[in-house]
């Protein structure tokens, strides 16, 4: 896989969406936060945690449920996002 750059970011995200049914059709679980959009998409085979900092400053958010293997909190830079697979 080639490194993700600004020029191929959208193609990479579309590929992830197409390759993982959980992202398309999985059950949606949301986790409330005022600054970071946090949700899980899961099916019988896969689980993903998506975190999106919607602010123009760094934000720290508590890691939900059994995703604590990532740590107790995650700090995201302004407008940074992360997609984690369980």
C-alpha cells in the first residue's frame, strides 16, 4: 500500500469503505462529545472506531468501552481524524 498523502486521501477513504462491509452496513454506535465526533461501526466480522476532531484546536477525548486498548484518552490535532480497527 502506498503512503497516504493529501492527494490520494479521498481514494484511500473510498477504498476502506468499499473493502470493509462494517463501514458500509454495520451497526452504528455513537459516543457523545462536544468537540470530537466519535462513533463505532460494527458487523459480525469487524469493528471500527472513528474519531474526528471538528475543532481548530487540539482536543482530547475519552476512549469508549472496550476500545481502551488504545489508551484511556486520545488527543487529536485540529481537524485530525483516526480510524481504528478492533
